[in-house]
């Protein structure tokens, strides 16, 4: 069970690192309590009154932890994130640098379009990081996704 949990922790912790960096780039607090959330409706998005509310409705949902998911609790993520930051600091650096480059295209204006763009950028980076993390999980060689193209 511990091996299975650690495999999922590595993936989920790297996702949390990405969302934390996304929130910081957008100027929001880096951590929020995980809530049970459903996909947003168009009405909810239209009626959101602030950019932060809009972002929180659109923020990518992490599947493997939260109040309703008993396998990975938030208390397990903190040490996993610390481990990743120490052992694989490039994960946080990759998110920070790519998201930092993307936010510059918004020229300092954080509106709904900027939030949508940054979430798209998060998903692009997430796919590459996820591939690299999967390579680490299943192989001890250097992940090819971390090598610049």
C-alpha cells in the first residue's frame, strides 16, 4: 500500500506545485483548503464578481486528494512537496519559468482572458511534467521531458 500511495503522491504533489505557482503568478494566495468542487456552470462563471472568484471556479481540479477522497490527504502532500522540492527542484522551476513567460504576454493585465490563457499554459506544462514524473516513477533514468528541446 505504501508504494502505491507514494506513486500517487509524487504525481499529485507535482500537480499541487504547479497550481501553487499558477496562483502565485496570478497574484493569488498560494494555498487554499481543498474543497469538494463540481465543474462550474456558465452561469456561475458569468456571475463571478472578481478575477479571483473566476479563477477559483476555473482552477483545475485535482482528483486524488480532497475532503471526499480518503487515499491522499492534504497532510500527506506537505512532506511529498518538500521531498520533490529537494530532490527535483526543476519541477517548480519549470512551472515558475514557463508561467512567468506566459504572463508577460498579458502585459500586466490580469483579466478573464489572462486567467484562461494561464490555465491553458498550466495544462501544457502539466502534461510535460506529468510525463517526466511518470518516467521517474517507472524508470530510474533521467526523464527526457526535462531536457530542453
